[in-house]
């Protein structure tokens, strides 16, 4: 992993993008605050979504979840005309 400042990143952006595309991790740091501002990784390293990974981890919705909204709730939602 390489850490570079914003000014250096501006000067060498194409090179940094190419390095990230090859699989290197590049971190751009804000020199004023000294904290990481951006982390560049190859797009292919993005975590894959796994459908159903929350199954059996969330409680079921309440029985009235799909019931129509009351007049008061509709006024709250849409505002008073």
C-alpha cells in the first residue's frame, strides 16, 4: 500500500490509477488533516453481494406492516393540503 498526498496524486494521477488497476492499494492523504481521504482499489476487488445473507437474522415485520396508512399517517406523509 502506498500513501501519497493530494498534490502528488494530482501530478501522478494516471500512474496511481494504473497501479490500482494492477491490484495495488493507493491511499491519498489530506496533508492538512493528515487523515486518509481516498483509497483506490481495482474495481474487481469489490465485495460480491450474497443474496439472503440476512435471512434468519432479522425479525419478521409486524402483522400490520402492509396495512393501509391511516388518515393521520397520510397527512404526516404528504403534508396538509
